C-alpha cells in the first residue's frame, strides 16, 4: 500500500505539461517545476504581446521542443532573446544569456497551467490604458 502511494506521488510531481503556439508549428513539453507567473508591464513585452506579458519559468533543461519548425528568435537586448512563431506570431519564450531558466508565456501553456500570477514587474513602464487592480505585489522594476 505504501509503495503504491509513493509511486503515485512521484507521478504527480513529474506531471508533464504541454504547450504550443496558435498554429501548432511550435509545440513543447515541460517535465519539471513551473514557477509562479510574473506579469511584466515593460514596453518590450507590450510590443511583442500587444499587452502586458504573463510568463512562467522553468529550468531550460525541463523544456523539450516537440516541434520547432516555425520557432524563431529575436534578440531584444544585449543579453535577451525572445522566441516567437514565425507563422502565427505567438509570443512564446524569453531567455537571458547565461541563465539556467527559460520563461514561457503563460497563455501558450495548455490548461490547467497549475500556477498563477504572483506579482507585477516593471510597473513603472506600464501603459496608461489599464490599471492593475488584483491586489498582487507591484514592482517598478524586477
Ligand atoms: Zn505558430
Ligand atoms: Zn517585459
């Protein structure tokens, strides 16, 4: 009985999550921990997402590409590359050079995502067309 329980627990902890862009040209799987979501209000995320961006993160080693046929990378600053689908335009990934983690836009992860927005960052850069009213912590930068 105990052994059975242990086995079940292990399966739950390593549950596989999947995600994709809108056209399925980019599909990925995550086996590992998804971190709480950051809502980023910086002007770069606004341009690439059309709104503020919500991103979870995981160890880059936990992310496996199932299909990356249409995945392209845009270098948005000296140390940051943003992954997007060249066919449907989905904003997918944010990766800083040298970091062990990769950020994944929350809306591209298939439901249930299992983690929620934890805080708002770069609030000082946000646009003037909306207010943040969810009561979560807000940081002017990161
Ligand atoms: Zn696509
Ligand atoms: Zn941002």
